[in-house]
C-alpha cells in the first residue's frame, strides 16, 4: 500500500467522537497528556507545581476537551494557563470558552493578536496534496474573537506565566505569533513541523508559507532547546530529537 492510499484510508478516521488520550510521564517528573480531537492535539501538562494546557482544540470540540481534561484528573478551573502555540482555529478555538467558563488565563504570541481578534485563519499555504484537499475547509474555520491575558513578545519565563519551570519562545513562521514552549526535556512546537500520520517521524507541516524560513526555525529550535529530547507537535507525533535532526538534513538537501 502506498503512503498516499494509506493516508486516504486513515484520514476519514481522524474525526473521532471523543478525544483520544495518550499519557506520557517524563524523567523530570512532568506528565504530558496529549488529548487529540479530530486531527488536533492539545497537551495537558501536569507537574507537582500545577498544570497548564498547550493549545485548545477546534471551537466545536471544546466540550469534549473539557471532558478529556477532567478524565485526566485535572479540574479545568485549576489550569494555570492555556498557552496557544499560535492563533489558528484548530489550536486557539477553545481558548475563549476555557477563559469564560473556568477563568483560565490565555497566553499567546503578540504577532497573532489580529488573527485571534478576527477569529479567522490568516492565509494558509498548503505544502502537500493532503493540505490542498483540506484547504477550503481549514481556511474557512471560524472561532470566537479571542484576547489573550498575557501577550508574549520575547523569550519569557514559563514560571512567570504558570509557576512551572521552563521557557516560552516566540518563533514566527507558521504564523507571526507562533510560540514554542520548553519544559524539562520536552518541547511543544505547535505547527513548526508535524508528526507523520503513520510512525514517529518529523514531517513538514501541512501549511507553511516560507519553507526556507521554516528550515531556519527548525535549526534554531534545536539550539534554543538543547535539552529537549521529545517534541510534541500540533498534529500527530510526538517525535524524538533525532527525527527533527533527520528532517533538517532531508530538507537541507
Ligand atoms: Zn496552524
């Protein structure tokens, strides 16, 4: 079976009714619960010092996200923050509801302020046939106008935002306000790249407008997160550091 025909078989199955939930404890004691709704990952990070959420699913799935957070043993009102890796609807869509219903502070990159206010994705540039097939649907997704409680414009201490050690780093590219969150030996990279649909390799994301700039960002990521061994992606994944290095080599040819 070719990769293309395999993807055609698997893609319709991505819109599951309830969240799939993968729980991954790490050596540094931080626990990552990846909650996947449709094709988007939200990552619930639980530590002895508290919990926070990275990304918030699509707007239509926020009730399922809330249920999944509770199933993971965390009451949404206890979340220290929801950090948006970027302002696309499938990552930012549930944030306003989490804020209004549970008082969860929203953290986002200042470069995505206009997109979050508009509640609409800015121009998407497909990189492969899957994205071209999905483009019209993804481009037209809408979500509630969202305002962050904390805008990130420069490298920022995660402890200042959540009480949990780590860093939040602006990495403009996929969107102007894209952020990377680094904590312990893990990094949350949003759509800087994605995991492969089958297996655990790192793959170019579905939508990237400037591929050269994206390749530079991949190199920068490994420099600014030298201790990160696992990279949690917005779609599929996670992937190992070796797989990110392999993607950089493949893309640099
Ligand atoms: Zn995106």
